[in-house]
């Protein structure tokens, strides 16, 4: 007997018997057309398979739970659009249930409780809706841009235990992105703006060589980075677009999920000393290709290809560049392909965040600078590693080591700016380095320059500038920058929620800060810093039971936690801001 774990999707037509009684021939014809023209193509698109058809029902299997949920969402959105003008008596409306379960395989058929649960979930779904099991919700939360409502534990027929049910909230269609209730409460709007907006999808590799994946990803990232420097354009961040890597998607889905009008797709094939790059810009509102091109070039010309693609995108979207933007957008960082590859690899290693990856990142950047001493981004990245070295412990430990690391960070940042005065990454790194040195005015100056040079760079806005604003006495502006970063990255990480909460906290918007800390902990449980800040904010509010509960979680994770040690690593321009944090921790009854 063969068994396996899989994702099961059960789908059926609402009111099938009534439809058949009213118009048997017409109902069968419409059902057949829906299956052939809509459902079956989407099953293939999301790599599912039909297990069996059962009159008005269909049983499907998917290897990926994310694909299964995206399939269900896409089908229901498409069905809603399709039947909008159809009279009620003729409408074919679906219900869908999704479960992850262990199944018994017999030929092409599957059996077991995993199948039964999916069938029961489908029966619990509203017309036009989707219900999923807790196992599905746990796997896809944070990976799909959908809202889930906990519908509670439900008793279902022939199953001994209740099933925890989550309902997918499919309240918006067309070009609108579905924001969660929390996101709406903080004023986030993911709808398509009334000015040009674009998502650059990961370029597809037209080869089985795994090394070319890295090369193709680098091209996608470089085009995104170049476009992020255009002020009159909304460019979705890499973190959001790369969720589609390796998945079949359609441009309407991307438009809906990212809140953009235009989508750039492309492919790369590298062979020997030559490279072929194709790119096409699609208007998601119409589905029409408004620009497409194929480039067959020598590999050494790849940076010129990237510049040409970026230029054609800007022209096709009729974006007017401001003074100075043309140079910033198309100024190439290097013409040395090996140096470029070293920086890309070093960036991946540095973003890993662990101490073990830092030496490798340093080695790669040193090699890049050996190959091209005039590579501004490489100098900025090298400075970033020095800043990280200085920032660990905030200068509490070895003061000589801290001073040396700080000095090296400054040296690298200014070297980058000497080569390229418009290097936003160098200004961002210098902003944090000045902040480390408690030079708040200089940190603000560097931060503002970074924002001006890369107004669509989510990492600079949410990770650099917002921290500088918060600690330098402008937390309201910091909160605005974080929310802009979240809009640029609809699939944002919980770190942006913590950054928003921190800025709200310093603005005196304590209840909003608590909501953000709690939301971040829903998405990333067990994060110590979030519990520390939550305990402090609750303490300041005087919500003592909840403050003590958060404090207990802090001590569970860090039994040696002390307010004095924690505060010694913090710096704020206004000493009263630091005092508020420590007073809140004392109110939460954390130890001195």
C-alpha cells in the first residue's frame, strides 16, 4: 500500500441540482466550458493534477500547498469576474476546500482522512469561497498575500475530532490587492496607483545549469535597483517579486497581489562567451505587451543590456525623469563581470545575518575591489560589513575594536562617494555609521540624501532611514518611511512591522505600537526584541497584566535579561526617549 503526504483540493458547484433541474443541457454545457477554458488551464498553470471528476465535483492534488491556495484564489477571482453579468439562475459558482493530509494511493485515485477533510472543508465554504485546514494556513501564512479568518473548530461528519477551519477572505477583485484588516487599520493601500507602477519578476533561466539561476537573479535585481532610483515610479521590491520565482503566474495575479499596472518578464540563456536575454513589458490592465525585445550579445556586454532594458521600460511607461535621474539610473557600477558576481554573492552572504557568513562576504568584496578598485557599490558593501562589526554591542565591548571598525566604515563609505557621488547605498551605510557614533545631525543628512537618490528602495526607507529618524527625534517621519517601504514590498517581512511599532512608540502612539508589535509576533513568533518592546510599551500604558505576561516571555527566552544591560546598547538623541523605554520595562517588572 502506497502512502504519501500531499495537498488535496476539493471543488464543487453550488446548487448543482437546482441548476440541472432548471436547465440540464445549458448547465452541462456551461460546466464543461468552465472546466475546459478556466479550471483545467489553471490546474496546469499551478502544477496540479485531476484525481477524478464526480458530477459537479472535482478532486485535485498539488505538490505545493502554496500553489494549491494560489490556484483556488485565482479560480475564484476569475469565476467572480466571469459571472458578474450572468443572471443568478444561470450562474455557476464554486466552493473549494483545501487540506494537507496523508493519503492512500491506488492507481490514479487517492483515499483517506486527508481527502475526507478536504471534502468537508469544501462543504463549509461559502458560495464563491475557500476554506482551508489549519495545516494549510500554517504553511502558507506570510507566503501568499491573502487574508485568512479563523472560523473556529468545526465538528464534521464521520471525523472523530473537530477540524480547525480558516476562511480565505476574497473580498476584492480586479486590480486591487487584498489588504488585511490590520493593514487597513494603519492606512496601507495596496491598490494600483494613478502613476506608473511596475513589478520586475525573476528572470527565467533557459538552461538546466543551476549556476545560471544566480546570474539571472542578479539581472532582475539590478533592473529593479535601477528603476528604484526614479522618483515618479512605484517599483515593487525584490523581496515581494521573488516569491514568484519558480512558479507559474499570470500578470493579472501579479497586478492584484502587488498593486502595480506593469509587469516585466524576462529570460536568460548563457552559453560560453555569449548571452541571450529576452524581456517583455506587459500592461496588466489590458494584458497587452507594450514592449518586447531580444538581446543576443557577448557576455561582457550584459551591463549594457541591463541599461537598455531599463531605458526602454522608462520610455514605454512614459515616465518623465527629473534632473540628474538619468545619470543615476544608467550609471553602471562596473564592467567587470567577475567583480559583479563577487558583490552579488557577498550581498547574499551578508544578508544571511549570521557571524559565520561575514568572513565569506568580506573575502568576496575584497576580491571584487581587487578586480575593480573603482566599484562604488563594493566599497559601500565593504563599509556595511565594518558598520555591522562596530554595531554588534554598540561599542560596549572592546572600544578600540569599535573605533577601528567605525573608522573603516567611514573610510569605505567616503571612498564609494568619491567614485560615485550618487551612490545611495553608501549614504545609507554612512547614515547608520553616524548614528552609531551618536552624530545625529550628520546621520539625518546622510539619510535624507539616500532617500532622495533611491526613493523606491524599501531597504533604505524601512531599514535605514526609519531607524535614523526614530533615534534622531523624528519618529513620525520614520513611521511614514516604514509604511512606504511596506507599500513597496506587499510581501513584507515582520521586521518592518517592528520598525513601524518602534516609531509609533517614540511618537507617543502607544496603542498603535502595541498592535504592531503583536501583529509582528503573530507572523514571527518568539522574537525577543519584539517582546521586550511590547513589555515596555504595555508598562508605559499601565496595562499591567499584559505587560507582566510579555515580561515573562522575555525572561523565558533570556533568563539573564537586565534593564541596565539592555539600555546600555541603546542610543537616542533625546535622553527622555531612552528613559521612557527603561521606565516601561520597570513597570513591566523586569529586573534591573
